[in-house]
C-alpha cells in the first residue's frame, strides 16, 4: 500500500510542461533527401537462372567462353534430337557457350491472351543448344568439318574448314550477316 502511495506521489510531482521533451512531437529539422536511382545498361544479354552458378571475374562479370562458331555460320547438328539438320547461327550466348540455330531445336510456348476477347496462342520458338553439339558445314561440298585457324599473306587471321580448306571468315559474308541482322531489328521495331 505504501508503495502505491509513493508512486502516486511521484507522478503528481512530475510535471509535463510545454518546453519539456516528454509529450511533444518530434519534428526533423530538414526534410529527408530523395535518392535517385541511376539505371545502367546491363552488358549481359541472357538472364541466368537462379540455380546457375557461373565462374566470375574479380569484377563479378561472367567469364565468356571462346567458341568455334560465330554469328551467321552454317552449322550441322551432330547430337541430340535434331541430329543431321543444317541451319544458320542466329544468336550466340558466350557466358554458357550456347547458340540459337534457325529452325532447329523448336520448342512450343503457350502464350496467355493479353486482352479480353483475344485467344491464347501456341507458338514455336527456337531454343538454344550447346555449341559443342554442332560442327561447321560447307554448303559447296556438303560436308561437316572441324575449324582451323591460319594467317594469310596480308597478316589477317582467318578461320577455315579443315576437310575442305574453305575460308569461313570473309568480309562479304560478314557484311551480309550484319545487314540481315539490321533488317530483322528494323522489322521488330516497326511491329
């Protein structure tokens, strides 16, 4: 009983005046600063899956693999479901050594309708395959071959097919591939 009386006495002696800290609102002196996020373009084209762990350089970018195929090369599939088929390389993913070949390794993708009244779709999409499952192909001699490197008289380093001796890297071929890629990008942008 005496303890309760002492508590009541101490509460009555405690005064909450307007200049005391207790009972007043806290108002910051300056408004909080707005932080602007700057988005930088990502140099990696293909998004990695959560479970894929890639070896990285010290700057945490993935180690890019050297591949024997380049954009626009004609290749023959040597293993897998599409073994024996021939196509042209349309995309390259260097971080996991995979490539996309036109009209090869087609997968079905089920698309939901985006608007009301629009039906869903089932699309055929080209899926990537590993670069070790393809060999370079000569259209002239109709033979698949490994790739070799040699230096020409003018000091230019080129790739060639070992079986046929046919030079793969030529300026005209590269210009044709670049023009085709630009045309497809323009068509996609226009659509």
